[in-house]
């Protein structure tokens, strides 16, 4: 699925996720990052910088009127990943239920965010969004090509 060009992968702040996927041997393609989409909208509408101004997941949900992840009030950031040693657990060991629920609450609004942000990006800025999302993937696969592109 990740390597299928016909399936768009919608993520928010995908740098770390793309790196983890690539380290597992998968070369992801066709990414749409809602954080980058928001940065393009801010650039398009207000001339704000494209780098360093990434919006948090619940903040972008609030900005665009999409349901937020209610578990973020109780579990801050990725503290649970380290606390639960999620990446060190044997592959056959099931994830704790609260982590599955937290993750599902992060995934559920993504399609709505993608549709909303896409509708707000003018045609002249669509190529910029595509290039910036592609750059996240290239950075993992070929850091030298990433430097040349930038």
C-alpha cells in the first residue's frame, strides 16, 4: 500500500513517520502532509515562511473545524511511545488499547483535513505542495538528492 502510486497517503507532520517506514524497508510514495498543506496556505495567503512553522495536529483540527484528538489532553505528544517502549516490543505483542485509540483519533480527521486544505490551495500553489510533500520522502531515501533539490 505505501509503495502504491495510486493510493494517496494522508499524514500530518510526516517526517518521523516517513523515516520509520523507510527504515523498515518501504519506499512510500504519493504523500499528502496536512501540516505542509497548512504552511502552503499560510504562504499563499500571508507570505509566511514555509519552513519551521508547522502547526500541531489538534491546532490544525481546530483551525479548520475538524474534530480534535480528545486523548491529547491526557497524553502529551509522543511521551507514550517512549514510556510504553512501543518500538521495542516484540512484533507479535499487541499494542496497548489506549495507544490504538490515540492513534485512531489522530487518523480519523485526516481525510477531512486533506479535503479542506486542498480546496483552499490555489492552483498556482498545488505544485509547491506536491514538491514539498515529495521532499519529505526523498529526504529519507536520498539525502544528497534532497540537498540538490533544496
